[in-house]
C-alpha cells in the first residue's frame, strides 16, 4: 500500500498504526517497508516530530 501523500492524512495513518499495531517507529517502518528518514522528513516539513516516549508524532 502506498502511503498517503497529504501530510495530515499521513500523520493520522501513521499514528493509528503506531497506536494499534506497532510498539515503535522502527518496528512500523520495518514491517511496512517504509523509509524512516523519508517519513520523518515529510512529517517534519509539516511541523510534526516523532516522540518515542508516547510512540506518536506530535
């Protein structure tokens, strides 16, 4: 499945996956074959940062 291109929809998708299915961003990226650097850069450009302590982007 291709990731959503809209950063706000992407944020919702990723945070839902992190909440429901994966204990960390690394696990999500590994299991879903997502480039972590690209994902975090895309979300950072929209003002979001991964917070490992809560396993979510904020």
